[in-house]
């Protein structure tokens, strides 16, 4: 199972030292909000820099001045507490095609981002969305803060299976009903719903003043339409509707065009609304995806 890699030391070592940048929701003692690691009025020493006019002389490093005749300011990491929610779509569409293991990829990336978010001891949780007859059902872990508690997410992940229909907007409405303070919400989905549904979900999160980060997960097979040619009876994994189709080179090209157009619509919406966005379209290249695309979500060294 791909998601089990998230608990392997080799995988986690790739994430050590990374930080999850925040633009809207970071709260610090001095009231500043900025992307990346914050220096401010906390108590933990972080760095030194050259003195500039107007700096608070209480933070002057007098030892450096006495030894080197050099005016140096000691800086401190600002106090902060930002809740982070990794919201993973676990609807039936995330389980097909089975060979693409989209849910495994979504969980692996989501857990990796949760681990990164714990780097500064912020409270982090994972919430999965599964459709149910009565509406969306949220399966949530509790909040964890430290890397030592990261492994407590394992039981939730181990039992999670794709199922039910995708109702992103309704799920977000339910999530916001908890009335948590503004924080980070990382939405991971294939977004295979009507555009109005995922747009409403993301818009609700922004309106609630959350810092929204979007991970669009698709599989290599469905992106390429690379199915063996021949007659098929296709059943919609979420609605149960069936269709008779003939697959071949022309159908594969049509599938690829539709998948590409879908990805472009999601990306375009995120760009218009200033949302951090990345694409993950291959479980086989997940390590490359992390190195190349995590920075699109504001992950920094």
C-alpha cells in the first residue's frame, strides 16, 4: 500500500528540515503575517543579523560588540499557533482505476504535508471525506503537534478505503460547522465533480479566512486514457450508472483531452483566487513530485 511509505524513515528523512509557509492564517505575538519562517518576539533564539537603525537595542548582542566591535541583533522565532487540517477526498472515484492508487497517493502526500506542518509544533490533523447516503461523512483524527506523535495517524490511514460519492461543498460546510479558528486547510482530491461543487468548497474555506492549499491528484492511466482496446461496460464508481463503450486510440485521445481540460480548469480556478496549487498525476513519481512541487504549496527549506 502506497500510503504506508509515509511511515518509513527513508521517506520521512526527505521531509526533515522543511517548513510549511503560511500567508493568511499565521498569528504571531507582534501581529505580523508573512510567508515562511517568522522572526519576532518569541523566546526561542533563531538567528543573528546586522543592526539597522530603529532596531530594539534590547536585542543587541553585546558580547559580539565587545569582541568584534560589531553591532549584531539577536533574532527570535515568533510565537505562533496555526491549526492545519489535511482534508483528503476518500470517495469512490479515488479508488479507480485501481492500478493508479489515487487514494494511496493522496494519503502519502497528505501525511507528508502533515509531517512538515508538525515541524514547528503546530496542531495538525487528517480528515477524510467519504460519501454516505445521509451526506458526506468526515473521518477525523485528533490534532497532533510533534513528530513523535505522527505515527498515531497510522491506524486511521490503515483502515481508510475509497467509497461513496464526492460531495466536497457539503463536506466543507460540515467542517466549517466546527467553528475552528482560521488556519491552514490542505484539500487533496481528484476533483471529479461538477466544477461548481469544488469551487463552492474552496470558496467557503477562503471566506472563512483559512489559508487554502490544493493538491490535485490524478492517475497515469486516467490521464492518458491508456486502457486496452476493446468493448467495455463501464460503471460509475459513485452513481452506479453503466454505459457500453468501445475503447481504442481515438477514445484514449479523447480521455486525455478531457482529463487535461479538467486539470486546467482546477488550476485556473486556484490561480484566479490566489490559492497555492500543485498537481500529482503519478504514484510512480511521488518522490520527484515532492521535490519539484511541494514548493508550489509554500513548503520551504
